[in-house]
C-alpha cells in the first residue's frame, strides 16, 4: 500500500483498527508477573492464547483474567487435521468470546511446518462458520493467495521455523508475498531478536507475531520493549523507502570546494 | 455410567453437562465457566445448552480452557 493512500498508516484487520503492529504470544514466560509486564512493555493489543484440556491436579494461571483488556487471538496450535482445528476454533470462540482465530495445522511435530491441504480446508470451513481467520502458513506466495481467496482476514507466513529464532529465512519470498497480498501480511514465527522483526517490517509486512524471542530472552520485559520499537522502526523504514544497494562507494559530502591541492 | 472425559475413562452419576461440569471442576473452585468450553462427542456444546444436554453411556466429553499460547 502506498503511504499517501493512508496518511495515518492505520492497521486494520476485519474492520478493527489496531494501534500496534506487534502481536505477542503469552507462552513460556518465567512467571505471570513478567508476562503481564512484557505485554505492557510491548504495547501489543493482540495477544495469542491456546486451548487445552483442563488439568484437575493443578489450577494453572488465569491468563484470561491477567490479560483482560487485550484482544485475544486464540490459536489451534498442535492440531494436525482440519477437523481438530475447526473444533478447537469453536471451543475457543466459546471460551474467549471472540471470533478471531489463528489457524495452525501442522504437518509433523518435528518441523511444525504447516500442512497446506488441511490448512486450506480448515480456513474454508472457519470462514464459512463466521470466523475472522488468520492462518499460520508457509512463506509461499501462492499459498498466501489461496488463503486470501478463501476469505482469510490476513495471512501469517512463517519467518522461519516456530521457535527457531532464525529470523526471516527467505526475504525475497516474503517481500513478494507482501507486495502481492490483498490482505494484511503478519509475519509469524522464527523471529529471534529485534532486527529480525525490523527486517520483516522493512520487507512490507503489516505486522509481526512473536513469542519465544521475548519469553525466552534473558530479560523478557526489556526485549518486549525492544520489539515494540523494532516493529515501528521497520514500518517507518518501509514507508520511507530504502536506497538501492550499490557495489561501490558513493560520497555523500559535496565533491567541489575540497580544501588543499 | 461410563464416560470418557478428556481422554480418561470416568464413572459418573452426572445426568447432564451442568452436573458433569460441577463434578469435574469442583476442586478448581471456579467462579464461572468464563475462559472454558465443553465439547460432547466432537462437537461444541454452548454453555446455555449444558442443562438440557443429557449424558449417555460412552459419551466423550472434552473440557478445555484458554491458557497461555503462542
């Protein structure tokens, strides 16, 4: 999108204007206090949640209450079939009173790579059932296009493998996806540190979703603040437009009026 | 009556989902089912339908909650 078509640079998903281009995962923090402080420091409005069977031996933390006031984006993490993902989405809508769903259907537990066939099927069913569908997908322009055609509210291509911290593995693909996409592109997974988030945004992503990079850093609250700035910096750089890369030096100071000789 | 609750066999006297919910979550001392949801035999049952949803021998019940996730 050209900057002058949208001077306020608002970020809209399914008609909802979001003030932050950072979506934050809530899993794996050292404790609840750090989770709450990290969410606050990140500025994220949207936080992700999972849906799991209750366990009777331990109560577990009441994350829903801890983070009330944020917009919940429940996920279908761990599902391996469209059927399980659809049921998990239905349960999530009931539990959290939101029709937003991050659809994740994985092909195997080693790579956590999306199973495209099942993902497309789940997306189609959930769009039909009235969900705002945000599918976690491959960094493949055609898959992203198919998902958008099915009615996904955004597409969420992977930067690299979930939890790997490898950053944006295929910047050329991601840039192409962002340039062609008819819906917002949210880079999900693989972000390791602030510069990775900035790179994703510089390539034209509308937003970044990350979890492990913050939760497992030495200081999650500090890293959350860093990610907040990284996403803003990347977005501004994208809108400003970077200079072309050159193979040789180009002086920036005037070449006339040099002192001496 | 034998049920399968969250994948585990369970002997239960609960006639419907409200009773099963109370039985299964007694030790969690919850104020409300906010953040929770229930499926019966692979389909969601909304909270306002729990009372009228009677249980039968061999039913598969899933009781889930929203929790931390990525």
